[in-house]
C-alpha cells in the first residue's frame, strides 16, 4: 500500500469516505497466497474496511478461514459439521428449541463446545458472547460464519478482561488528560471508579452504539487494537459532555449513555472522533500489543 496518495484520496479519507485506492490495495492483498495476516491487520488498523470485503477479511483475521484460500471450502465444511453437531446436541437435550433467540442458541453452542454448559445453566444471564453475536447477526447472514466469528471476537474480549486493571487505569489517565473537567466531575461524584468498563469494553460497546457505527471500531479490533475501546468511551463522554456534567450518580449516567443507542448521527460522530483520538495516540502501531496472531489452518 502506497503512503503517497493523491489529494482526492486524502480528502475522501478526511470526510469519512472510502478511498478507491485503499479498496484496490485491499483487493490486491486478498489475492495473496497465502494471505498475509500482518499486512491485513495493518490495513484494518489504518483504514475502514469496505463493506463488500468485511466478511472475508474478518473471517480470516478471526481464524474462521485459512491463509490458503484453496482450502477454504474444506475448512468451512468442517466448521459446518461442528456447528450442526453442537446444535443437534442442544436440541436433543432440549436446551434450545425454535423459540430460543438465536444469540442465546449460539451462546449455548459455545458453552457446550468449551465444556462450560452445566445442568440448569441460565442462558439469559448477561454475556459478552451474546452481545457480540447480536451485532454480528445484524451485519452478516450466514449463521455458521457468525458463530465462528463470535468465537474469534470472544478471544479478544477475554484479552480485554485479563488486562482490565491496566485498561481501567489508562482510561482515567487519558480522560484526565483530554478533559480534566469531566474527569474531576466523575471522580467527585464517585462515578469513575464504578463505571461498567468490563461490560462496555468486553463487548466492544455492543448495544451502546448502533451496528452501522460500531463495525468501524470492530475493524480495529480485528486488527488487534483492543485499546481503542478506551478512546470510544472518552469520546462518548466528551460528545455527551453537557448531559454528563448534569449526572450526579451512575444511574443517571447510564440513562444518558443509553439514550444514544438510536441516534445514528451521534454514534457516527463518536466513532469518527474516537478513531481520530486513537490515531493521535499512535494507536496505528498498537496492533502488536499483546495480541496473539491466531493459528491459521
């Protein structure tokens, strides 16, 4: 990918439009045999993934499909067999049926596959896996691919939870730096220490921002940049600054943040600003931060 792009490409990038040059670069990368995981992660870090290629790119980076594209058909046949076996087992055990919401079905399948499904388990419990799956179901159509993608995203979610202490500290540090007034207000109201960061960060803000906006953040997650979730929260708070400053407790803050779920323009603005702030903090180099390169078949 050339760094010296023409004026028009640079302008399109600034106004949030996809560059034809970037799309062509991705199409060239997707023709590599085998696919180059580092170059494709770098693309996700640097650019917004074109909608037409998001399925293929995410599937590869999340470990669903192999680096050798000639093997894709065989690999997906095996994925389908596992999916069908898990689903049938749950149906035979009468754990799920036709009335069970699909995110809960896929969650139960994951629990069964990872040997975490015990007798009487409540599938309606809060789950990062379910939150992630609900977003994927809005974006893609193939349930088998969605299940395996959800497993890949869930691995990143586990990385976030393992680093939660550091991410929480860094959230306070960056908020204090970027908006000291907000930081002081949230700290003085005892809101800052009890922010539900595990819920927000562990599900990459699924259910907080609209799917159309959030997928651009998930592009960066696929590139390995788990720290971008911090900048999303910072920009949520800054975008809602006036309302946040009127919040005196956690309940009112949550109501404030929940109000943006259906505001597409606000969600788009938050995502644009979050990516910009993340880039200013050298987030484009962060994809190597403790992110494991998945073993590819």
